[in-house]
């Protein structure tokens, strides 16, 4: 068979699973650490429930992905996951899902592994969203997940540290309301409200323009330089304030 014919025949198989995100849908992707329960418990000696080295590696990874060639306008990380919102006009790789998921998972896995000096991998999924409101709902959902995780994790490890087994603690916590869990922590000397915001709400990444005064040696005069800087926000607002914040910050820029 001639190469051209073989090429044409095999391309049909190769591209048979190709999908892409249709234009005018927002692309949100979420990366999630694979088997990080084992990694954090057994392979790395991490502080529980939150470890600053782990969090720094997640921050470094999110920043790396936001700078690896896509037009990503918002990043968000909590626990072992990273969510990313692409600019509505981003047309990288013709919006092919296989390209987006494999490149993002590869970049995140490589960066995180180097940061903690251990082999670690991320999976990646795409969540196509049809409008601004659903994008805001998505990020509200992940922030709420962060809040629930933080409360559960503090309760879990506080009880484990008293020598209770994993199954006893899990049983003890199941069926407790949010109020009960706050009370449980309070009795153990932890006021949940006083814990760092980044642990309860996650961390956001977005661009901001800042003006910096500089000296132009050619014109021999002072000039204002407009710089686009990536902000890493560890004090995100909560609930409806978070929705308003995202609405203001993202959709003014995206439209
Ligand atoms: N010690 C410690 N563990 C953390 C920290 N952040 C996240 N983790 C752990 O990371 C894990 C993330 O949970 P999952 O993504 O649901 O579990 P997983 O084991 O990664 O499973 P898959 O994602 O399905 O592969 C949980 O066990 C968390 O306790 C941290 O700062 N310190
Ligand atoms: Mg995981």
C-alpha cells in the first residue's frame, strides 16, 4: 500500500475518538492528584490536616499551568485539586479535549513532582459550561467543598490524635451537623472561624494590572509602566461576596 493511502486509512482510526469543546462554551478544567491520600499519608511526612510544603507545591503548580501557553483567566486550588477557567476565546489546539487534558495533566504532574521531589500524577477533566452564572456556580461549589473538607479534616485529625482508630472516628463524625463539628472543635480548643482563610476557602489566582513608575534612559524621563501581574489570593471572599467578586473580576475582562 502506498504511504499516502496507509496514512489516510490510519488517520481515520487515530482521530476516531477526537472530541473538542464547541466554541462559545466556557472551558473549565479540574486537575486532581492521583492517590494523594496514600502520597500524603505514607510517602511524604506531611502535617495534618494542612501542610504548608504541600500547599506551596500546589501554588507553584497552579502558577506554572497558568503560564504554560494557554490563556487561563482564573485558577483555583484547594486540597489536591486545581481548577482553571480558560478565556472564552482561547482556541488552543482547536479546543481538542485530548490535547487539553493530556498537556495539563502532564505539566501539573511534572511541576508538582519536581516541587516535592517525588513522583506524583494528576488526572484532568473538562467541564464545559454554557454561561457566566454556571462558571460562578462551579467555583462557588469548589469553595464550598474546600470548606466542608477543612471542617471534616480538622475534626478527623483532632480525634485521631487522641488515639482513636480511623473507623471509630469516621463513625463518630458521620451524622454530625456542621454546627456539631464546630462545637467539637471548640471543645478541643479550636475556633474554626479563626483558622486561616486559605484552608477553608482555597486559593485563587488572577491577573491584575499595576502601574509602576520607572526611568526611561532613552527619553531620559520617568514613565509609567503598565504591568500584568499574577495575584495569588489567600483571602478569597465567601458565599455571595465570592460570587460578586468573580463576576466583577472575570466577566468584565472576558466580554
Ligand atoms: N496531610 C495532608 N494531606 C493533604 C493535604 N492536602 C490534601 N491532602 C490529602 O489529599 C487527599 C485528596 O483526596 P482525594 O483526591 O479525594 O483522594 P485521592 O487519594 O487523591 O484519590 P483520587 O483523587 O481518586 O486518586 C486527601 O486524603 C487529603 O487528606 C495537606 O495539606 N496535608
Ligand atoms: Mg486526588
